[in-house]
C-alpha cells in the first residue's frame, strides 16, 4: 500500500498544474472530454456525447448523447454537474490536488457524480477508485474539506 501512495504522489507531481476554468476538460476542450454528465446518472454508464447535442453552461461546453439528456441538464444542471469540478475525487481527498480523471471510471455517491484516475502509471495499472471504495466515507469527508480551498 505504501508503494501505491508513493506512486499516486508521483503521478500528482507530474500531472498537476494550474487549471483554468471550472469543469475539467479533455484534450478537446469540452467539459469532461465530451462525456455526457446526465448519462452517468440515467444510464449508469460513461457515454460520449456529441456536438449535435451541446450546451454551454457557465462558460463550459457540455456534450450530450441525446436531446433528452440535454433537456434534463438544461432544467437542472446542478443535479448533474460532477463533484470537485470533475477532477479525481481520490486525489482531492488524499493529496489535496486537482488531478485529471479517467471519465470512464466513476461512481454516483449520494446522488453526486465522482470521477477517478484509472490508467497506467510507470508501467502498472493504477485505479484510484479501489482505495476510495475501501475508505469511502472517510475520504469523502476529507475531499469535502480539501475542496473548500482547492475550489477557490
């Protein structure tokens, strides 16, 4: 476990920088890399949206997979926006840092979308949802506390 946390710390040192804007954006500059924030809740799946169903909210462009999902978001965006602006919930909690997530690794916790880092790091798979699930309530409380400062 110690090696796991040292790996996380190294990952954060490499990927953390000053991030402009509110919601995490992928390389395409679209909120959550173009993943449909409503589909996480309604289909319990990570689904890519498209330009045909795009919507701008507070300066961020969101893509949706259907007109129905776009309409749901328009009616109540706060219900669907990801916690911690879409950054890795584990990194917010454990390291007090904003780390880009892997949009396909997610969970709904208390009705809120949480995203996690899940990729290869130093040749080995690293999925931060695993330690999150082992200490979810404690890490969630810590993330809430840390986010107060990180979000400013």
